[in-house]
C-alpha cells in the first residue's frame, strides 16, 4: 500500500536529509579538535609514532561514536509505535512495517561510528606531518583556487544534466554532486570573505572576525555548513509543486459514453434530469475527435456546465447518476484526485524535511560554535588579559558566523529554487508526453 509516487517523494526527502545529518555527525567527531591536536602534537614531539597517534584517536572516537549510535538506535526502537501513528500514503502504519530489521540497524550504527571515527582521524593529518607547526599554531590553513574551478565545472555539469526526464537515481547523483561541490567551494568563499572583510573593516569586532575567517576557513565553514546546505532544501521545496499543467473546469459535470452517437442520446436524458432537479445548466456533447477542453479530456460523452458553486455541482452530479450503470458523473475533483494526492504527499514530506533539516543544521552549528569557543579558550583568555572588552569578543564571534552564512545561504537557496523548478519542468514534460 505504498505507491511509486510515495516512494519517490519519501526517497527525495531522505536524500535531502542525509547531508545535514552527516554534517552533524562530522561536527560531533571534531569536538575539541584543536585541543586534541595540541595534546597529540605534544605526544608526537615526545616520540610517539603517527600510527600510535592515529590508533589512540580512532579508539577514543570509535568508543564515543558507538555509544552515541547505540543510544540513537535504542531511541529509534522505542519511538516506533509513535512513528507508526504518523499518516503518510494511504494512512497510518503498523509498527512492524517500520522495523528495518536487525542487520540494517546494525549497519547504521556501524556507519555512524565509522563516520565519527573518520572525522576525528582526518583532523590529525597535520599532526602527523608537522607536529611542531601544530604545537606553535603556525598553520594558516589557506585554500586554493582549484576549489573554485571544480565548483564551476560541477555547476555547469549539473545545469546541463537537468534537462529532460529526471529518474530517482539520476536525481540522487546530481544532489550528491551538488552537495560535494558546495562542500569544496564553501571554505574557499569563507577564506576570500575573511580577506575582504579584514581589508575594509572599520570596527575591532569585524577585524577580529575577519582574521578568524581567513586563519581557519574550514573551521568557519563547518560551523555554518549545515544551515547553508539546509537553505538548498528550503529553496527546493519552495517551488517544487509538480504542477501537471492540465486546465481545470470546476463548473463542469460530465458523463462518459461509448461513442459520439450514444452521447447525443445521453445529452437529451441529461437535460431532462437536470430540469427535473431544478438546475440550470448548459449541456453539450463531446465526440471522439473533439478536444475543445473539458473534464473528459478527449473521451466521448456529455458535459453539463453548472454555475452556483460546489453545492450546485454536487446536486448536478447526483441528478445525473441514473444515466446508466458504470457511467457515473465526473467532476474536476475526481479528475484532480491523483494530482492532489501527489501534491499532498510532497507538502507533507517538504514540511517534515524542512523542519528536520533546520533542526539538525542548527544543532550542528551550535555544536561547532561551542566547540570552537572551547578550543580557543586560551586565545580568549589572552585577549581578555590584553584589555579586549567581552562585548567585542561576543560581536566578533557572531559576525564570524553571520557573514559567511549570509553570503553562502543565498547561493544555495537559489540553487534549490533552480532544482525545484527543474523537477517541476521534468514532471510536467513527462506527464504531458504520456497524455
């Protein structure tokens, strides 16, 4: 009892939620990254090998990640009865229908653990390469122009690939490519934004925020990446309505007949039935080759045009019911029912996806920002000892987040609008071609 449209819509929502969840998991894996780097750099300088450093970090991150993933799995199992009550598709669900099975649940737990471990281990490349530079905090972490080139190439490919029919697999590939391209492009924009803001800064807070952006663009990007990519979800669902494009005729009641000759005979009976019900209507016939616009969409039959609103339409449909067995009256609501069902599914999934993506993105942004404050505790202490007001430090931290968010979120939202428009266009072309 799960239609193809239900599956594709749910799959689309799940794909759009994958990246915010991955960003949150990566942010959790990088908690205390700077302090961990300093500690491990000291061990490296004391004689520890890169393999020992990686092993210690992997074991620590894997233990924490496994505990968190198991907690999430237990919460999922406990919440299954409540989730089953949420209507989707043809109605609510049985709890057993939402149970993915022990192998899949174990695979998810393992995947989250591996993701957290990989996120923590990748932070140690510089420790293994240059422990002295990490200990002295001498790594400027600049970004290269190749990121812009790769982003432009990916963007051109995506735009050229959105024409024609979009299958589920193709859509997933394009979405993954888009997220990957923006993940490469984000730190480069943050780096350049920090340089520009530092050049034109007129206030201490702006100058401090700009220096932080240019000194660690990847860290600043990780803080806002979830919210920036969530902007794509908002832009995508703001225009994706899958409007089929068929003309609507809300004032028509029609009865399908076998052929044009039968339609002329049925029209006489229809006029008599409508007169007997006290309804004023214009009755006409539609032949096999007459496509002049009606709820019959090219089928032969009789069309009655009734004015007076929904109640009069319902009364006309009731009056025309005795015209024949198996030839029940057709109204616009009947014709639009399949499209309305799809639109309702999209509205449900889009609302849930928007809420969940922004909640997850906000959590990852808050988590990363809090971790950044902890990692820079020594720097903040030195600034306070040098006389920097606390208000200046707070304003710098806010601007460090707001500046890249304003610049990058606009681009992802625009790309989301473009993607939603292309989906509407592809769906309309497909249905029109089939019709």
